[in-house]
C-alpha cells in the first residue's frame, strides 16, 4: 500500500485548493445588487420620455413616465404641476395648456422623481381674447385661483370677470346645482371684424361643425368634451360659449 508522505509541499497544495474552492463558492453566492429578493430587477430611478414639451393654450398632451432600468416594473405615479395657472396635469399624465407661460411637471414614484418643462404658447387668439379655463367639474374656488382677470361680481352660481382688452366686455363662469363648472361665456364688444377674427381662430383649434341661418357657429374639441358656440345676439353683441358636452342637454333646455 502506497503511503501518503506528509511534507510541507503537500500541505501547501491542500491549503491552496481549499482557498480556491472557497473563493468560487463565495463568488457563486454573491447577490446581484440589481435584483431584489424575488429575482426582479430593482428600480433605480424614473424619467419622462420627454424632458420638455411645447403646446398651445387649450391643447393637451400626455406625458409618459418610464422606469430605470427599462425592464423594471414602474410603480404607481403621482403627477404635479408647479403652476396650475399655466399648465395642469391629471392622474393619467395628460397636460393641458391653460395660459401662456412656463411650468414644471413633476412625477413621483416611490422615492424617485423626474421633471418635464412645459412651455405654453398663447395661440392666435391672444390678440383677440384669452380663452377661459375649461376644466369642467371643478368648484368655484379653483377658477378663482386660476383666473387672472379682475373679478367684477359673483353669486353662488356665476363668477363674472371684467374683459382683459378692448375686444372683450366680460367673461363668465357658470356652476350647476352641484357647484361644479359646466360652462364659460365671453361677451365681445363691437370691435373691428370681431366675427371673422374669432371664427378664424376657432377653426385652427376646434373642429368646425356648422353655421346656421341665425349666424350661429358650432365647433367641438378634438377630445369631444367641449362644445363651442359663437352667435350674434339681437342686442348687437357677439357671445362665445364653451360648454361641457356632458351637460349639453341641460344647456339646451336653459336656452329654450
């Protein structure tokens, strides 16, 4: 029988083999710091697909938040605008231009956040009139916070604002029985060619539906949530009304 000869060379070889085996074992068990305990990729941040957008007053655009890394599941997000009088955003990320200016939209998910810079352009209506805030269903206090015109009068159902230039006599916001906004109305002064200038602007922003024999123009927004009615009254003034389509039947009854 062959005898194992104990010497320092054999000891050194055994120690070396043990060390290599231990190293391989530790390396094989090392946790991937990009994986959580379930094996899914760990979220390291979030971002918007677009870091900046530009849209006109009254226009909308949906911002999309994405996870970092891309194969991570995106948690529930919260969207906030730092200037709601310039641009608003809803829970689905849809941005609406409210007034000319710049605003920052922030999205937050878990402990991470990202921003998008929004530039709202005034549009061609700016020299004629400033469109009212068409955020249907909001309470009266919300409009008071947004509207920058001078408040001339109010009652429990209507807010009356003074016109902002020579073209506009007044701007009114109407609230229904639930005290929620359902319509906004602008009365124009008889300035030069006001009919054609307003109609031409409306055609650039809304879908033109018809003009009837009573000189009434009808438009609808691209999302079909707002009906726009522009008409000449016997008192000699033009009136422009924006109506929540969901409340359209109620409006027709009031006009009968």
